[in-house]
């Protein structure tokens, strides 16, 4: 084996190379970190930055969003700047319109965001700007808004409700599940994951089967989204980039989780090609008609999973938290359902849902107080001035904050903290408000493509559950505490007790 051993001079050279390589990486990392720290203005001693850095805000507020709400309420313009984060945060609808519509070109998602989610989402619609975004948006809009696709989506949701959601709650109500409390947040996450996988891939992960099985795909997807989001809260991007380079710690786990997601997505694409995608109705099959690049197809579909899964689950969780402490609203919804539906009907039709104005109002109102995406950021390409006079320098992160906006007296009046579906009704009919006042689904040029689908999904669930069950939440009296992440997740879940409702 001697001939395979390197000569001493080659060994010395390779040791020297390693030494220089690692020294260079270390010096470069420290240098980048210093630049990053200096740009963050860690020395800023204003009250807001001090509170942020010392976490002293946690003494008075349950969630970061509540503290920002307090600061934004006290700001005469409804806008604040957190210097240490280089982040301008606004709750001003005129500013929101400026960012999302008037000067849309100046406020893309930007590189910092796309780098964080790049490994998971690749070039999917959620993670790109420019031509690639335009192409995907045009195609996705055509697909999602087609009548065939809408009824396909409603069929999937209805079937999941009938065959899984209702039987599961019925077994909890009958005591078959040992009288244990159900975590409704977990149930909704399983429910929406099954739906969005069927809609996007034509694949059923079966997360809501009665045994509540663990799904390696759902687990990997959860872990990958969580670890990607956690990159954003690290002191410096240099840290996760080094961990990724050396494939250690959380970055190693992220890579493994993405591997599982990729394996499944690639398997689905292959299977779809073999079976002949033209006969299938799922989104993947529809995109396959115009995209040949399998990696790009994978990216497109994974973005849809992220867009449609946790958002719907978070919206339903917020709705049931509020409903539990507002029996009057529940009674009014039930009265409306009795007027529109047959006595023994389990699930409402699309046409019937169009006549449920009070339910629609309650769904919109719940997301005003508990938006599934609590804030959203863009990055300014050039210097700009917002309509309220705030100067934004090039490269600044600009965040609009739906959670805070739903709690602003100057937008919603003095009863802004009350859950009052009536504020959405005029003569009993539901009336939309200006989308820049209520940017729950974003607004303007890049407004959510799944909005109608999400609302129909939510209403279908609410109708089916509250007609048959009495659901009592155990966190109704406390303000929920949210875990950090891309979508609102209540810490500790939503434990509920379920009873069959007596026929009225
Ligand atoms: C209550 C449920 C939902 C809420 C609150 C919601 C909210 C949002 C928001 C705030 C954005 C903008 C995100 C950003 O650009 O950073 C967005 C984008 C998007 N949403 Fe939704 N969404 C929901 C459900 C859905 C569903 C079910 C689907 C798909 C079937 C979907 C598909 C999309 C897509 C494709 C985009 C990207 C649009 C673009 O970038 O042009 N969403 N959504």
C-alpha cells in the first residue's frame, strides 16, 4: 500500500493548505460578523432598542407582536424604526398601499429573505422576485381560479371532513379516546396538511387517520420550515452559513429534513410522469404541462405546501379560540346555518356558503385579531419616503404588521379589541374593507392566490364542527402566547373538550 501514501512534501502542502483555508474562513467569518454587528447599530441606546436587546419588553407583553402593537399605537404616524434590526415597522394603511402596490418594484422580498428559505423553497413562487415570480404567478392564478380546480379543492376538503375530521371528533365526544383533551391546533395542522398535499401532489399523507399517525413527510416538512425560520433569529447569518458549510448542528438536521421532502417530491413527479399527468387534476400535474425541469417543479409545489398548510391551520385555531369565549357569536352562526342548510346536512355546499354572511364576517373578524401571518417584510431597493413622511434608506427592511393593524383604534375604532363580526355587515350583508387596512392575505400586486380557497376551507370546517359538536377550549380566558416562526403557532396548542350537541 506504500505507493498510495503521499510523499512528505505533498503532505506538508496539504497541511499548509488546510491551515490557510481554515484560518481564512475563520478570519473572514469574524470580519463579516463584525461588519454585520456594526451595521446593526448595537450601540443604539434609544428606549426601543434597549428594550429589544435586553428583552425587558417581556416583563409587560406576552408576545413580541403585542409590544410592537403598543409602540405603533403610541407613534403619531403608526410607524416605528428598530435601529438595531434596521427594520422600519408600519401599521399605517397608506404606507402598506405604497409598499405593496404604488412602489411595489422598490419593495421586493429581497435577497435576505430568499437566502433564508432558499434551501427549502428553491425557486418556488414564495421565494422569488422578478420574471420567475411573474411566470409562476400567472400560471398558478389560472390554475387556482379555474372553476374545475375550485370544485376539485372543495371535494377534497369535504371528503377529509366527512371521513376523518367528523369521525375523529365523534370518537373524542363518545369517550372512545379515553376522555383525553384533543389538541385542536394539531388536528387542524393534520387536516390542512392532508388537504394541501392532495391538492398539490395528488398524494394523501393520511395525517388525520384516526390513529393520528406520525408522517415522516409531515415531520420533515415541519422541521425544515422551523429550522429555516430559525435562521432569521440568529445573531448573524454568518453563523448558519458556517454551520451549513461544515454541515453541523441545526444545518445538518435541516439538510436531512429537506432530503426527505425532496425524495417524496421527486417520487411524486416521477410517478406522475409514468402514470400520465394529463388525466390528473392536482396542481403538480397541471404545472407539468408547461414545465419540464423536475427541480423547478419540485420548488413550485413545495411553495404551495408551505403557503396552504400552516396558514389555514393557524386561522382555524384563532377562530376557535375566539368562538369559545363568545357564545353569542356561536349562537348567531348556528341560527344562520339553520336558515341556510337542511336539518341533517353535515357539510355546506359552495352555493350555500355564499349566503352565510354572518359566518363570513366571523371568519374575517377572527383573522383580524389573530392573523395567520402576523407580519411580513420587504427590502427597499432604493431610498424612498413613505406617505407618512418616514424616510427609508436603501437596503432597509420594511415590515407591515397585520397583527398590530388589527389592534389599532385609528383603523378599527375604540372597540378594536372586541371580537365583533357585525363590523363587517351592512344590512345583514358582508362588505369587504380596503385590503390595505386588512392585509391578512397581503394585498396589491402579490396578494395571496389561495385566499378564496382558504376561506371556503375554513367555513366548511366551522359549519361541520359547530353544527354537530360543542367545543370548549381550555385557553379561552388567557391571551395566547405564540411561538416564533413563519406562521402563528400557539404555544402549548389548543386543548379542547368535545361533546355531541343535543339536537335543537
Ligand atoms: C388563511 C389562510 C391563508 C393566509 C392568511 C394566507 C396569507 C398569505 C400571505 C400573507 C401571502 C404573502 C406572503 C409573502 O409574500 O411573503 C400569501 C401568499 C401566497 N399564498 Fe396564501 N394564505 C393563506 C392560504 C393559502 C392557500 C390555501 C394557498 C394555496 C392553495 C395559498 C397560496 C398562496 C400563494 C401561491 C402565495 C404566493 C403569492 C405570490 O407571491 O405571488 N395561500 N398568502
